[in-house]
């Protein structure tokens, strides 16, 4: 109702300017507030006190002329002048029920706008590592990310929902080693159990499925367990596909569906990660120190420079993230929103710094981030730690 009432007050002001009561219109739109006391009306405006000095009259007198100049309308039932010159507006009771008719007539279209004008926006969310089942924290990210997508669609944006699978790196190697150990009949208490192995019962399920020759659908092909516990590469591919399948089933049960599943491994296979590093080197944004390769992130607002390639070899986790977001930019997404947990806060500056260092026209502050707080699980007044590696991702009550 505020925009409608503001339009009526503006028309009244224009009439007073036309009548010579006012020399000019106010510099800003009338300020309309809701009175704390409902008996003072539904809405209130102080415009008479704002303009009284210019009109050369007391505020209450100007308020009376404003009320008289209001155009005929079905919105305002009556007006009162209160205190030094506040105008209190009582809204026609029928107007309150008219919105119900509008909602019923509009149906699913009610409240929708075309603000986005069909522009493309990508929302990336959940993006859980395929090293174990989803837990309640992933559920929070799924709910928030999917809600963002729905709200953007309701305001006219063309939304693409994307899940980024971290299917490369040491954590995936630890997953493969854990499944291999189970396939060889070893448990977490065995002296040969991997130092950073995953201990959850689901590892044993994956190993059994692999040994039995089960077939699972990977991103681009079907993978059948080979039964060979010594083939670590085959175990790795099977385990990732198996856990991805379980995650996808959980998300679909949660009514969250993605348009694209992007694999981190594809960035290495295509050479995108190496190309990103070489581009930053050519641009002069890197340097070598202590046998490591550093990115001058302080040039882009970070509090200190960050390691890109570790002294023992291998890239730090934000480097493929830079390559990944460069890929998003190349795909034409001028607006990208990442919904992530608060533990990703420290990566925002360095990813944006890396993107700026590529000198490809990516604007500052791209991509956008929406961070949610971590979920704290309590049992009998004490916090319960969730850990896929320790096998405590599922709590029995």
C-alpha cells in the first residue's frame, strides 16, 4: 500500500504547486511509515512538516490542504491530522480483502516479476565431496541454494543450477585406499589401514559392491566393478561413481535437482588448471619462494600472499577453484552465485584475486557468495562432531 499512497500524496503536492500554494515539489518521495499505535491509522506521513516552511504556513494548515488536494481514490477511507502535522491515513477495509482476490486470480504467477529479464545466472550449491554420504549440513546448503534458484526464477532470471564434484586430489586418493583396504579384508584397526582412511560403514558397502561386479553410472559412462582389489584406479572410479549415485538419490528425494554436474577432474584432464597457472605466471602475479609457487594476492586486497604450488608438489585447493570459475566466465555467466558453508570464507578473496590476475575482464567482486553457518548437532546437551573420515557422519539416537 505504501507505493500507492505515496503516488496519491505526490499528486496532491503537484496540485498544490499548480495552485501556487507550494513553489516546488519536495526533493525526495514522501516518507510513509506505519504508526506504532493502530488507533492512529494504518499509515502515516510527515510531508506537511517537511514542506511547511517552504509554503510559509504551519504544518497542520498545510496538512489540511494536502488532504483536500488528494485525488479521488478507493484506497483511503479517511485522514486525520495528529500532533504538529502528521497525516494519519485509514485504509479502506475493502482494499485489504482485494489482495486476496488478486492472489486467487493470479494463481502461481502472484508475486512474480520480470526483474531479471531472462538474463542468465548460475547458482552453485551443495558441491559435496564424493567421499561419503550427505549429512545435515549439506541439507542446509541444498535448501538455501535451491531457494535462491527458485526466487531468482520468480524474478525473471534464467537460472542454471550446478553441483561441483571435487573428484580429484588427496581426499579422493584416501577414499580409494580405504575402499581397497576393505576389499582386501582390512578394517580400521588393521596396521596397514591408510593413515587418513575413511572409517564409515559405507566404505565396506562400496567395497562389497565393487567385488561383486556391480554397475554404476558415472558422469559420462557406466562403470562396472572389476573385482580386482589391486586395481586402485578402477576402485577410485567405481567408489566416486557409487557415492555420487547415493548423493544424487538423496538430493532428488529432497526435491533438489541440478542442471549440471561439473567434475574437478575435468579441469586437470583438459589442462585448464595448468593453463590458469601459466597465465598468472605470464602476467607477473606469481613468484617462487622456499621451493613453492606463490600468488601475489595482496595486489588484489588479500592480507597476505598465498601458496599456489606446494614445495612438495601439487596445487593448493584454491587453484582449481580459480580455473573452475574461469570456466564459468567462459560459459557466459555474467552473474554467478556460490552458496557455501562458512568454512569457505577464507577462499573468497584468493579465488577472486586469481580471477582478477587472469586479466580477462572479470569484474571485481565476481562471483557472488552466500555463506551459511555450520550446523551444530547436539545430543543430551553436548555437541556431536560429524566426520566422514571418522565414520561419525550418521548419529543414532
